[in-house]
C-alpha cells in the first residue's frame, strides 16, 4: 500500500493537498458537509445551461 503523497522519481513532493494514507484530506481540510445551509439552496447556481 502506497501513500498518496507517493514516491515519484527523484526529488518530487507535494503537488497535492495533505492527505491521509487513504486519500482523505487532512491538516485542517473540512471533511464534513455543512448540513445547516442546504435547506436554503433551492436551485444550484451552476446547473443553468447555456442555450
């Protein structure tokens, strides 16, 4: 099992957010959804299509 930060060839590191060995974000990244605000979202701003 390899860590998501991985090895790479030579000196390469980073390029990715800090993650646990299972690929979940860590180090201050919010991983829980905010359940208190989704009752106010009637329609997503991004679901409108052009045309």
